[in-house]
C-alpha cells in the first residue's frame, strides 16, 4: 500500500484518485505520521446474487425497492442526481 501525507494528498488529490482508479492500489494518507484515511477504489456491485436466485424468486428480488438501481455498475438511489 502506498503512503502519502495529508499535505501532499491535498496538493495532488486528482492525480492520486486517478492512480487508485487505474491501478486499484490503495493509498494511505497520514497526518503527523499517523494514518487517518485510506483512498481505495470502489468495487462494482455484482448482479450475480440476483440472477443466480431460483426463477421463482427473481421477480420479487427485481421489484424489491431496497435493491439499488445500478448505473455503470455502482449503486444509486432515487435521491442521487443523474
């Protein structure tokens, strides 16, 4: 895991985000030598659990309002701007 200071992360945030999204490697951000936050890539949500369900359960699962809608593999709610 890569490590950087908060001061450096603030100055290079866009580059760090791009690096994490491209490599998938996490970056640990520290303040005064102590870890405070981890910058990590999002993991896409898999539809496999729904589509692997028995046929009789699929309509119920797909109509369940607690299952988020997916855009580009990531969950969104009705409150999120599209």
